[in-house]
């Protein structure tokens, strides 16, 4: 299973963390520090796997962002790379050429999408299209609710004028 | 009202310093607190979103946890969406607050809107606790049959989490999980197959059940493999690799150890292995999974060959990821088919030299698994070559592995020694104590190679660069076999000729180590002892050695200071016994060590931990036990040889006395005492015996770490300073703690059995004299027989005495006291004390324990020696006092023993 997902920038700034196994706040900070310290200096030609406390961390760099997933030592590392790529492609499609700034200002969206890709540290959907579909549907539900709110407050405002 | 989320993120990003950022966060947090307190409903979800951002930056956010729960409880979708996200981010399964959300979750699971139910399932799947899992499992199970695939797949993964948390729920889920296998939707299939896998791992009957589903799994896989282009699930020309991999993994579990299901799946496995494109990562991921499955199941030979070939292809791949995976898999395959892996040996050895540490580690592990007696020479040569150029962070691993291989597979001892010297020259810093110890043991046991070894070491040492292990081994060997270096003894065929080495050159080496700033105090202690040892063999250097040793008289390291002072005393005052004192070490006991090494090696190399070897050694005294008494006595005899020999000369008493003094002195024996009341754990008149015990443990330096400066050169003295500092103050408890293993006790008692046959008029001062008699009289007959008595009896405690006496020494009596506890409480901290009138001397040996179990279920024994100076005129009398604790309560009992049999 995937124990956690980690996104950090080349400067080591954390952009997203998702923990599927229980780690205390202290352990989380420590893990982030160890991993960003261990992964950032690695050269581009090296393999994408790092041993970490009996587990394996699979990472991949996209532009200025490092996507890391921590898996069990007997899990399929190559597949994990593919999952990372899967997630990145969905993000890319959603934001339209995703960049780090998108993920900073819309961090909650990145989480919503991740929740449609993984549950309990396991992949739940292999179709990028259907993830995009359900995210769009949920976004429109939110928009509808907002509009309703706005029109409601308009009505109230007019009534009380 | 507060700012928008976007504005806050901007403000944080605009911060130039960490302090500035903290300021912004503090202000925002304060605003959020106020908003939460005012129950600001309209902006609650925006506030929680801000809180999540603050959390991600690593600031405390616990004050907002309740807000998430409120959002979840609210009816609108936007609120719930943010609420659940906050719940998953800000809380984890260890927080009590989580319990409060159970009811909202239950409501939402059954919500008509699929997305709201989906949110609840997602949250449950990510953070639920065991209690929540139990409470909500029925709801989730119902959702597995929901007609909406979006809900079904989430419910399946949620069940995965539930099973992990509460394994006994497996049974309930088996049938629902099976039905998921016939689903058409890929998401549901992926989740469903994962759930089946999880069930199989958790429970054997589930595994049995899913074995029957093998053909439907095979069908799923076959459909994927033969299907044409499916745009929705296509990854690099392959249809849904994720699903394929999950099916293959479940097949692995199902086929392992089951020939029937293995048979059913072998066709499709062959098809996947041959038809999958390997030019993209996705394809390789499938091939990798497929190989693992083939190697795990009961596959036919042809299929295995196919799998191994794929791995061979992987190994030759230029992509590091693929090579990593290949090495990783080959490690698993080695156990199944070593021959197949051997074919790729050269490639694997190349990988040890890769620039990527992840790959190097894997390759090294694999190389170690591949080495056997026939290829150890070539492989070790390769690894040694590489050791020279490898980067520092990798050297410790590599060194440990090389040493392990050399130790395990060496074809002959000379090769072993050669390789170890090479390793120590290249990476002596990383050679651990137990490795150099093993080497010394081997040298000690190879009499014909000792000359060769010491010369090779001397040569290697010319390039010494502070390597600790090299210095220690060299110094030890010079100390033991220095004369072979100088006189070219035992030359081997084809040995490199050495230039003439003089005695002074040899002492130069020792001096260099002694004075080099890089040598640790342990190594210096080695050097000091070596100096003492060569002093008798290199008469030309005696004065120089004396001066060198004397320099450490004022050392701040207690161990060195003690050695210096004691050695100086030996060198200057005891010239006559010196030669025998510093004789060569007896051959180290190989059998014991090998038994121990196996244990240690198992631990050390299965866990790959760095700290293991140091801690393992003292922890295995059991293996050590049986031979201990033997080697101990031997060494003792060895040490005391001088005395037995000299006993025949007229000057014997004088020599004996001084030697005894030296020994007592060296061993920190206590020479001042006497009080008629002697408490057993406190050292008193029993000092002599304790000193002897100490000697025992010295003799045993062959296999243990304890030692004293006299122990000649112990190869492994890491605990030495500690032992030395304890000795003068409190030697007896120290001994007791080492004597806790029964086999060691045996050696102790077998020794005292010898010992007790003689008496100790001087209460153990003239210890060597006694020993001479002791060992001589061990064949003499025992004295008259006396009936045993019950010396003391109270409500719970019984003390009985048995007597024995030597006919050669009538005043002395050895009493074997046995303590029994008949009450129902266990007595702890039992201390027995005894007092005798002035005309008698009393000596108490340490008791066999200090705990008396209840209901007579165990005894403690103790040896008491009494010397009655008015034997024949007055009979024995004794007052005794026993103190112990019942449940921590101190109890004291005392009494007088008047019923000794007459004639004692």
C-alpha cells in the first residue's frame, strides 16, 4: 500500500502531504525532512527509488515539483511510478498545463483529485476521464450552491431595501 | 469577516523571512479563532480551508478540529466537501475527536447523493479507527452491492481499510468481494481485486475460497490482454496496466503452494510474459509483476526460464529503474534458482560499481547471495578492487559484506589472512571489532601461518593511515609472535621476502601506535600490553620498553594508567617471573567461537543493522559455557605454572608469596580486612577466591570480553575500561552478574570443588600456595564423614548444613549450606550472614542466588569455610543472621547453631 504521498518543490517547500498510515506530527516533519534531504540532491540519471526505514520511496520530478509516494518494500515500484504519472496527468488535464502555482493556490483541488485517485493508500480509478468527470460534477455542485446563496442574498437584499 | 483564502496565500508567499511568515500566520490564526468562536457560519468552509493551508506549512491547527465536524454535519455539499477534507488532513486516527464523527458518517454513507456518500466512504477509508470500522462495517458492506459503480469501488477500498483494522471481519466480506470480481467497471474491478487480495492475506480460508475463482481472474486478465485499443484505459499502448498488475498479484497469492490453480494460470502468464511490450514503463511494470508471480507459484520449468530471461533483459537495460527492479527480483529468485542467477554474475558485479547508491546496495546484497566456495576468490577480488574507489558512504556496507564473505567461504587460511589484511588496509576504519577478533582467532589457531601473518602485517603496516583494526591486529600479532618477525621463522613457499627487521623496528611500530593521535585508547592498551609481551623476548629493547610504558603512568585514561603502573612494576620488580607471565597466549578456542559466530552472523546479516555486532557478542554466553571451565582452568594453570614448578625449589615460599602479591595487586584483590562477621556479597576474606575467579575469567579471555591487564593481549577488550574500574571497588557482584548463566556456574563450582578440598589458613592470601596444594591434592582422599544437620529453622526458612573435611587438614571444614523457603511467599534479596568466635576463621563464598522461590520449589546454596584453630579442644559454634524481603518488606531472622556434629 501507499503509506503517504508527498509533494515538495525543488527548494524543499511542501506543497501537499497525504498520510494513509498513522504518523504523529513529529514523525511527519521528520519524514519530510529526511526525504527531501535525501531526494533533492539525487542526479537526474539515477533511479527513482530510495530505501527509507525499511520502506521504499518512489519519486518523480515534474518541472520544479517532486512527487513522492512511500510504498511497502514488496510493492511494485514501476507501477507506483505509473500511479504518480497517472495523478499528474489528471492534474494537468484539470488545470490545463498544471504548474506549481496552480497547486499552491488551489491546493484543496489537488487534494480533491487525489481523493478520487487513491483511497486507503490504494488506487481506485484507472480512467483519467472518469476522475475528471466526477471532479467536474462535484465542482459544478459547489458552483450551483454558491449561485443559490448569491441569489438568495440578492433577494434578501432587495426585500429589505 | 477576514480575507479570502487566495489573499492569505499571497500574503504568506510575499513573506521574505521565516519570522515574517510566522507573524502573518499568527495574525491569521487569531482571526480564525475569533471567527470560530463567533460561530461564523457563512465563511466556515473558507476558514477551514485556510486552516488546512496553515497546517500544511507546519503550524498548529488543533483549535479548528471541531469546525470540521460542524461542516460535515451541515447539509450543503460545499461545506461537507471541505469538512471531510479538513477531517482527513487535520485529524488522524489517534484523535478521540474522531469518534464524534461516526454518526455523521453513518448518515452520509446512506445519503441519496452519490458524491456525499462518496465523501463519507473516502474519509472512512483514509482515517477510520478500529472502533469506527466495527461500527460502520455493515453499512459499507451494503454499499458493496450498490448499483452505482462510483459507490461500489469506494466501498471496496473502504473495506480494505476495515479489514486491515479489524481482521475478524474477513468472513463477512468474502461473498461480497467475490461478487465484485464479475463487475464490468474497471474502477470497481481494481478495488474489488485489491479487496480480495487483502482478504487472502488476512485469512487462510479466504485464500482457499478465492482459489476457486482462479479461472475468473484468468478471464479478466485475458480480456485485457487480447482487447484492442481502449482509449479510456490505455497507458502507452497497454490496456489498463493497473488492473493487470492487480490481477497478477492476486494470482500470485492464489497460485503459491497450489498446483491446480497454478496450472490454470500458467497459459495466461506465459502470454503476458511474451506479449507485453517492454519499451514503456507501464509494460515493464506488468512484466515485473508477472515475473514475480511466475517465480512464486508452482510453475513449470519453461515458464521459469521465460521469467529469468526477462530479468536478464531487465538487467541489461540502460534505465536504472529497470535494473534496480531486476536486482531486487533476482535477490528473491536466488533462493529458488541459484544457477540461473549465476549466469548474470558479471553484470551484477558491474552493478555494484554503479553511480547510484540504491542500485549499488541491491547489487551488493545480490552478490553476497551468489557467492559460494567456488567463486569466492574472483568475486572477492572484484569487490576489493572496487573498495579502493568506492565513495565513503558506501564503504561501511561494502566492507562488512566483504568480511562476511571471506569469513564464510574462505578456501584456506592463508587466503583468509591475505584478504583481511587487504580489507584492513583499504577500509580498516569500517572493520568491526568482531571481525578483527575472528581474524585473531584464526591466526591463533594457525601455528604454521603465524610467522607469515606477522610479517605480512608488518609490511602492510608500513602504509598505516590510522586504520583502527589494522593497528590492533598488527600490535596484537607483534605482541604474540614478534620474534617470528625478527627471526624469519616459519617462512612459507612463495612468501614475499622481507627486509631484515630488527627488534628496535618492531618496538618502533608499537611506539608509533602508542603515540599516534588517531589511535583510540583501546588500541593504545593493545600496544602497552604488546610492549610488555615483547619485553621478555627482545632483551635489547628492555630499557626502551620500560621508558615507554612508564610514560603512561600519568595517563588520564584509567585503563592505560593502570596498565602502565602494573606493567612497570612487573618489568622492574618481578624480573624473575616476568618471562612466564608474558608467555604466548594459549590457542584461542575455535569451536566455541564458531558456534557463537553463527548466531552473531545470523543476526548481523539478516537485519543489516550497523550496531548489531557490538551488542551481540556479550549476549551469547550460553554457547560459551561448556568449554569455559576447561579453557579457564588451562589458562589458570598456564598462569600459575611458574608456581608449581618453583614449588620444588627451596626458594619457593618466597617466590610464591611475591607472585601472589603481584597477582592480588594486579587484580585489585582486597588485602585489608577482618571482621568476624562476614556478609557474603561483600568482599572480605574471600578475596583470594574472588581473585581466582577473576583469573578464571581472564583465562577465558579467549571467548569473553572481560579481562584484566594481566590477561596478556585480549583481542576484544571493548568493555575493559568498565571492568577495570569496577574491579577494585566491587568485584563480587560483578562476578555474580557474569555467573548468572547456569553453565558458567558449573565452571565456577567445579573449580571451587577443587578448591574446597584444601583449606585456607591465611584466608586466601597465600593464594598460589593453596592452589598448588589444591591442584595437587585433588587426587587425595576426602576426610571423615559427618552427618548433615538442620542448622536453623523458622516458620518459613530452613537452613541445612552438610560438612566435608580433608584428612590432611583437620582444622578446616567446608560447610555446604542449603536454604529452603517453605512459606507461600517468594523471598527476594536473601542475604546470609554468619559469625564465629575469635578462635575460628570464617569465609563465605557467594551464594548461588538471592531469590528463594515459595513452597520449597527451589533452593539457594552457599559454601562456608571454617577454620577451627583449636581443633580437638573446642567444637564449632556459629551465629547466623538471614535477611530477606517478602514483597519488598524487609525481614530479619537470626539464631545460634549449637548442634554441629562433634569432631569438627
